[in-house]
C-alpha cells in the first residue's frame, strides 16, 4: 500500500490538493486526510496524472535514430530495413531504452509494433517481453507482420510491376503470432500480445482475416498503420478499387479494439466509417513531419467523434521517444490546419487524449486512463518545482505547451512504483547507457542498395 499525500490533482475547474491511496494494483481512495503514517509519499508541490500511452512505436528503430536520410516513407523503409539490427541483444537494449524514455516522459504503457528478426521471430518477441517485464512498464507487444515484399508497397502506376514473393508464408506468419499469444500474452502481468498486420500496403486479405480470427479467439487488440502516405492512398485504389478504410471495414478489421497509426490521407466517408466502427486513430505528428507524410486531419476526427490518441512512432522517424513532445506538437500543429480556434486542442484535452484516449484504443477504458477509484494505479507524478515548470502558472498548460525536462518524479504501473526521485528503480539505467554506447559507433553517411533499386520507379509513379 502507498498513499500519496497532498498531491495536486486536476478537477473540473482547476486543481485540488488531495491524498491518493494505492492498494495492490488499484487506486483505492482519492480524498483529503487519508491516514497513512507508514506508507506516505510526499506529494507536496507535485502534480499527479494518469499515465499516458505511447500508442505506436517500433522499439528497435532506436538504433538508427538521427541517421536516416530525408526520404518519404516508401524509400525510408527501404533504407531502414537495409540497416535494421539483426542481433537479439540489440532488440533487448532498444526495448529497455524505449521503455525508459516513455516512462520519463509521462507514459506508463507502450505499444511496440515490433520489427521481427527473420528466422528469429519468437526469440525477438520473447526478448522484448523480457525487457518490458524487467522495467515494469505495461506493454502491448504487437509483432509487425506482412506477407508481401517491400516493393509491393509502391503503386504500379502505368507500369507492369512484378514483386518477389515474401520469404515466409501467410500461414507460417499466423502460426508465429498464435504461438506468441500462448507463450507471452499475460494481461494479469501487464504483457499483452496484439495482432499487428503492418498495413494494407504489404498485407493480403488472408493475413488480415487470420489476424481477425486470432483477435476474436484470444481477445487481442488489433494494430496497424493506415494511410500514412499519398502513395498508400493511390495503392489502395489500385489494389481494391476503393479506399483502404472501406476495404478494411468490408473485411471486418475495424472495431473498438482496433488502433490505426497515422491516418493522414482519409476522406470524409472514411472518417465516418472510423467513427461508426469505434476505431482509434493514433496521431504520430513528429513522424509525419519527419517523413513528409502530411498532417493528419485530427480536429476533423475529433469533431466526427473518432477517438484519437498519441504515439511517438519508432525513433528512426522521430528521432526521439519523448511522449510529452509528441503531445505538444500533436496538439498545436492543428492551430495551423484549422482556422476555427474553438476547435483547437487545449492542454487538458491533450492530456485526456494521451491517457483515456489511449486506454480506449486498447479496449481498456474501464481499467486505465483516468484518476478514478477502482481503476488500475498507472500513475505519473510530476515535480512542479523543476526549473522548466517554473514560475508557477497552470501546471497542465506548462506541462503540455512548455518544454518540460526531467520533470517526472515518480511512476507507478499496476500499483508498483517503478520510478522514484526521477530515477528508474527496476533496471540500472547507467548500465543501459554504457551498453547502448558500446553496441554502436559514430556514423555519418551510408548507402542503401534497396533505395537505389526502387527510387526511379517511385519518382515516376509519384510524378516527381
Ligand atoms: Zn509506425
């Protein structure tokens, strides 16, 4: 049992100073004057919020942050995969790093759309699971799967294109996910496997359908990229003769436990479908800027009643893993897309999107995402005496709109305190720093073979 004494909590018209009692894994009481002589934690001059959800990332991209060329997604992916780490130890270290950076920027849950090392798929999943368990963060491990080769993700245009078959069959891929569920899906322990076909650009209907079946059989979330680029919008028309959203609705993929990363190029009709199916949009503003994908029409989604939350996306397209930064940019970006300022996202709305919005997308709104008695204690406490949160104004306003640095004082996940005094208690972060250092080197330029092969076709078909 922990009782946080005299902590600032947002209420309807401002803030209250209250005590919050955590018993086992849940919030047991929120009120003034809770008697707690033995188990008290001083919350004076601190702000308590529900943990945010980093609702879309790819942990192993950490190894290529800061070096990727300035390419749009289709070419960027080719470069990424040419240099992707094939070493299990690196998968472990970057999952630890992703977890730590998420915790220290206000997150208590991470959705890792995990890139699998070919031939070592289950080992990759096991390794990420081990890292997240060690840190103690709540983790949705969503193995990134596809059954078409990379070049199939670029529209053909006028040309006749043939593509190499993917190296693994659809059936074999589905069997890996099924096995991963049996071995690692442990909601009680805060580890969840999600079905995660990468997106319409590289997945057959058979793969989507197989994922729907697994999701229904084992009660799993569904997670995919959706219409991140102009090229994907074009490709959907070539592939299906309709929009990707219409097609995904037709095959039954969209649901209240389906979260869709990016959603940049959707039509009005697509937006209506997302609202009707209660699907969740994961907004990854930094990645969309970095790859020139476009600006997702987030305010239109909100007005249509579509649930929206935030993700950092992988660190190669960000090039960080700072959730507070994603929330800030993901909010104020839309002050330039939408003229009517009454629809702009306020700091309090941003906080709710990042917490409750994320929980909804994972079908866990009853258990996570707000400071509510009975919900799981996934909590973050911010130090309001930190230099970047001074002088004193509106704490949430400054947290979202400012540039908070080293402001996370404490984090609880499932009732267990895993960050205290700004330090992760569960793993040795200094050792992690040394390992990340020794497994890497300074680099400048490099040449991707695959980009050289596909760039001319990409430029032609995209009219460049
Ligand atoms: Zn992604």
